[in-house]
C-alpha cells in the first residue's frame, strides 16, 4: 500500500521496529486484526539469514509435529525467530 516498513535493509533485520500497518494479501492490517492473534512472520531462516533446514516446515502435514522458525512482527528483529509448530495458525 505504498508505506515505508523500515528505514533500511539492515534495520529490517537488526532490531528496529517495523513501521505499520502491515497488510495481508486480503487487505487486513495483521498488527490490529483479531484474525491474526499470533502476528508471526514465518521465514525458516537462521538469525544470520541462512536456511534453517530443520525448521522450515518443508514437507509439513497437518497431522505432524514439525516445527518452523517464525518471528513476532512487533519485536523488530525479523530473523530472531523461535520455533513454532507448523500447524500454528
């Protein structure tokens, strides 16, 4: 929608808070909409931006217990992810 999310590429990953709002593909503001209670950015990356092969939800099945890396959007550290069950909405 044309707004600036971060001042620079490094600030996007280095601790600066994202500037909101952030919209889903259907136009909802995910930082305020109750449809998005967890407000996670799923990325499957290490903190340095590499592929976290064990934690990328690759091959996920709804009945499985696989985990993937995701970060809370409000924390400002996009790749400082934690593992979450791949079935988490």
